[in-house]
C-alpha cells in the first residue's frame, strides 16, 4: 500500500485502484497509463509540483496530454490568496521527492508528506471520475474530481496551455 491508497481507505473515498506493468522506456508516464488502462488521455491527470517566486511549493493537477501554463497557475494561486506570488516554475526533482515522499513519475496528489496549496485544472469537472497516480509508477487511482478537491482542499482553475 502507498500513502495515497492508505489515505483513500482511511477517508472512505469512492475509488478504484489499477495496476499495470510500467515500461521504463516510456517517454510519458501519464500517456503510458492512459494507454495501458485503455482510457482517454483527457481523463488521466499528472501531478506537478511548482515553486513560487517566494520559495513556497504548490501542486498542479492537469491532464497528461497538456502543458502547465505557469502564468495561469500563479494567477490561480494568487487570486485565492493561497500563495503570494507573481510567477511559478517547476520545482527541482529533489524538492518534489522531499516534500511529497514520492519518486518522479509516481507523485500522487494524495498522501503527500506535506500538504501543499493545490490547483486542479477545471477540465477535471467534465468527467465523472479521473485517474491520478496512486503513489508509484504503474499504479493509478480513479476517483471523482470533486472528492479529490475536497480531500486536498484544492481549487479548480484553468491552468493549461491552449
């Protein structure tokens, strides 16, 4: 069990776990997950950790086939006074692993060591459920985006490049 699965069990979230054999040569962990699970890539979401200009970390959850728009992410964090920042950038891999407790490619938004301000792309609300990493490569958890948001005290916002 991973911290993500343990948290989902503890909170009695509505979820399903999916496991597949991860291919180390896959160019995209998220697109690999969509392909191996047989679901559209727009329902599989990646978890990215960003660093604000004030040094604070935050989490962005967005579809695997999209790119994070740093300006939109900074704006989403600032509008809701989650962080005071003007811009964000990707956090360094060691910062991500230290704050989340997960390895890259297996970072789950659930069960992270430190709770960080979190923004989920608003496209998640178009689906009854979405898939996110369950805490390691080759392990996904499917759950309603609304439950994920409530659990993480996350906000929905448009944070992807068009």
